[in-house]
C-alpha cells in the first residue's frame, strides 16, 4: 500500500457520502453491531474501496460506517483485517492511513481478548493501558509513504491522560472496568498453556490477535488512541473448556449492552468535550 493507492481509496470514500467524523472506532469480533446504532449512517462496503483488504473472519462484516451517535459524527470500522489472514502489516493498517487522510485525530480501538490476568472473567471490559507487540513485525517497516516520524515515540500509545476520566465514566454507569496490558500475537491458533504462563509472567493481562499494529500506525500518524478490550474467554489453562471463535462472538454479544453503554459514555462525556 502506497500513497497513490491511499488517495484512490479516499476519493472513493468521499464520493460515497458524508465522511465527516470527529472520531474513528475499530469494532472487534462480535462488537460490530454498534455501527448499526448510528444515526443518518452511510455504509460503504470495504470490498468496493480500492486497495482495501477484504475481511474474511466471522464477526467482521466489512463496512466503513459514517454516522452520528448522539450528534457526534463518527467513522466506525465494522470489520477489521488481521495479520493472520495473510495480509501484510501495511494492509492491516491501511484503514489507519484512511483515518489519517480524512483528518480524524482520535481513534478508539476495541477487540475481543482472552483473559490472562486471573482476576478477569469472560464478560469483563478492560481499558487498555499499554501493549506488547509479539507479532514479530511492525507496520512502519519499509518506505515512509504517509509522512510522520520514522521513529515514533511509543511511551504513551493509549493516551493515559484520558484514563481517569474513562474509569469515572464507567463507575457512573455501573460498569466494572478493568485495566491492563494487551499482549498481541499472530494467531490464528490460541495460545498454549505454556505461552499463557509466559505472557502472564511478562506482564500481559489479556491476549489478542489484533490492535497493536493499528495503534502503532495511529501513533506514528499523530492520532490519540483509546483502547477497550472485551474479555470473551479464559485463556488456555485457566479453564477446562475448549476455546472456540463461536464462544468469543457469543460472549461479545452477551455484553453488548455494557459495551455500547461504555462507548456511548466515552463519546458523549469525554470526546464531545475534547
């Protein structure tokens, strides 16, 4: 993906309708229904956007949705693409370059994650405070086609200045919000018991197969980032139950009300005032 391909994609999006947005939100596995709650929405199938990688995973429908939530203009990414689908890191983060080109300055990332911290249970929501990129690749490798720093500082990738306010928003809404470090690995196989034990020892609280690449690209692009994980399952070894993707999407659906309530609170009580 280079700048010429990016400009083709952006021109296509701008021709499709109202693309104005104050915030972009990437919706993780089983969480895509939030996009359908937007008012005055325009849904653009990503399959028609030049150069946009196709999402092939259940729970990721493949749309860019522009609309409003309580009068706040948003861009919702309904269906991310993953490194394990065979895409390059540049393809995985192509949507971040679209966000950058549209002039959006704030990104919310969400995902389904396995609970590694023993205090976490399926159905918990976690404020991401930091991440470990264990994908052994980086979306910034190669030519610097999109501007920004060659060597971006990653000391505060998840905009810690908002964390206290987000925790207060959760408390006000009766939502038990955990917080912790996201460990990102390639997948698509789930971690082994030994790998989970290693992650726990190295400080990971939840495990994911996404998010870190988009956040790296977003920080390099000058965006502020807020991250929320939905803990959809116990990590391997924490439960005798076999893991499955259907369990992940089912749990995400079960906590949809809490998830939407938290996202709505962040949008209306925090982002609206930024």
